[in-house]
C-alpha cells in the first residue's frame, strides 16, 4: 500500500509541471505572434564605381641585388630583385624534385643548395628565404 501511495505522488508531481508548461506555452506563443513593425530604411545612394588604380610595387622589392658565388650557380650571375631570386630558386627546386614527398614544406638540398643553406641537408620553405637573404648583397 505504501508503494502505491509513493507511485501516485510521483505521478502527480510529474503531471503538474506538464500542465504548467502547457499553460505557459500559449502565452509565449501569443507574444511571439505579435507582428513587429519594420523600420523603413531609405535606399542607399549608389556611388559611381571607381576604377582600381594599378598597384605599383615597392621600390625596395625591385632593387637589384647581387647573388653570392654559391647562389649564382643556381639563379645566375646577373643582379636580380629578391622576388625573382626566390622564383628562380623554386623553379630549380621543382625541376630537380627537391621537395620532400610527404611534407611539401621541406626542401631536401642537393650539393648546390647545401652551400646556400649553410650545409643543412633539409630546410623548411620558410627558413629557406632567411638563409638565401644571407647570400644577397
């Protein structure tokens, strides 16, 4: 008999919140159903489209630098801007398949590149530019 009373009390407690939830739900729905007045915005005035001016490179990037003898064996003797030196290095790396197959960020140096990389056999592509800058004047 005690067990029957306990289960009846539990059932009454469970039923009470359901009824309260049902009563509260219509009130919330009524508030949400009220239409909001949208503020009218004036259409934005269209500005005439400007043509983008062609970017001019920074003269510091275009300054011709003389490569060292070790670097000249790869990129050539003539003075080149730093950007061109890096392009020629990448062309050399790809031509001779010197990128690591698993980690493309690593460059495996051959005999010519080892001299430029300070004797290191493998260098990251980010470290490469730092090491190459030592060979440019």
